[in-house]
C-alpha cells in the first residue's frame, strides 16, 4: 500500500510518501507544489491530510488559511480520483503513537525514531534521514494510517466466515 501524507501549512506543507511501511519520499513543498504532486499520481492508494480541529482556543488567520489549503488539496485529489482523502486529527495521532493526548511534537518525533530509526548523518543515513520540520508531522500521519490500515486488514482476515 502506498500512502501520501500531508501536514498542511499556510504557505508550505510537509509531505511523506510511504510504501509498505517504508519512507520512499519526504519533502517540504510550497502549497502549489503539493497541488502539482496530487495532480501527478505516483500510484498512491491513499492520500491522508492532517486536519485542523478546535480545542476551544482562539486561532488566527494562519489557521484559517491552512484550512483553505486543506480544502484545495481534498478537492484536487477527489476531482482526479473520485476518492476523498482521509482527514486525520492530531489528537488521534498523539494517542496512537504516544498513548496520550497530552503528547508534544518531541514525543511523537521520538516515537517515530523508535519505529523507523534515527536520522543518522550524510555518511551513515538512518531510517529518518532528511526528515525535518513539517515532514515529521507528515510522517506521523503516514505511519498512523499505515498501522491502522494494517490492523483493519488483520481484523478482517482473521474474522471467521459463516
């Protein structure tokens, strides 16, 4: 299964492509570049986008502009493929990777390093080499979707047939 995960931002977004649980591409792109990436399908089975949620705190223009971009990404993928991307909430990612909704970005990053390996360096690149900034959040989305889809498959395949 190939997943394209997006951590949207106001002007640029982190993207990670994961195939069968392996990171095959990661980048930070201007939002127009994400639209182009969605235009040129690379065999993705799923597109997943981190979704904004309200937790009772005031938000500014940046959050609303990010929401507009989420809508554009959803529209582009849906128009081209007839499938709506999965919208993933940060709270679900925190609970999945860390077991608590109080987890911080650094806790999620460490959980991802534990799963995929440390970044390493140029001479000895590790499993998360090159991942930075918004790419960590996109990787968290991709890993969440990959692992929950695997669980669904396991549950479905182990159900006895009547």
